[in-house]
């Protein structure tokens, strides 16, 4: 998918180690500018691919239990 700003995986389905492996296996980065590769909420691991400032709006697409935040320029 083009313009994927972030990839989100449910914590109930993955521990952090497996989430990082899954993100890499999908062809996305598990690090961002050499900093902490993710943020987390109570329910999600979020792996940033691009700065949110690059986009004006967002949509979320779901596939196989994974959410992809798509940036719209």
C-alpha cells in the first residue's frame, strides 16, 4: 500500500517482539529515524513509517487484523 503512515497491531494478538517481526515481514520499518520504533496505547502497537506532518488527512484500512493508517496529501 502506498502512503502508509503507520501500521497498527493489536496487543492481544502480538507481544512486542512478534509485532516487530510481523511489521518487518510485511515490508515495513519497525524503527523510525533511529528512535523508539513504536508508540503504544492500551490496545495497540503503532509503528510509524512517515511523519504525520507529511499528510493532510488519513484513512484507516484493515487487512488480516492489522490496521494501516494511510496518509492523503
